[in-house]
């Protein structure tokens, strides 16, 4: 499994590739990546057992790493 920092960079790089046609793509990619992680967090919180707390914590760290980029 990738570290939260590695996963944050991967998500952001994927979003940057998709958003490259936008003049301000680094910021747009960052916003898209944060939306993606928020969706994952909402899914884990709303649709899984609390045994998935490790996954939730992992993606909270990923979100924090994206915010630092």
C-alpha cells in the first residue's frame, strides 16, 4: 500500500492530467483531487462498518497531504 503522501501525489497527478487544458490546472487538479477524496471518505463513513476505520484514517491523511501540495 502506498503512503498517504504517495497516494495524494498520485491522485493529484491524475487530476492534473485530466485538467491540463484549463489555464490554472494545478489548482483545478487540486480541487478535483480533494473532491475525489471527500467522496471516498463519505462512502467509507456512510456505507461501511466502523471496522473500516483504518481506511477512513488513511484517506484523511491523503486529504491532508493533498492540501499541502
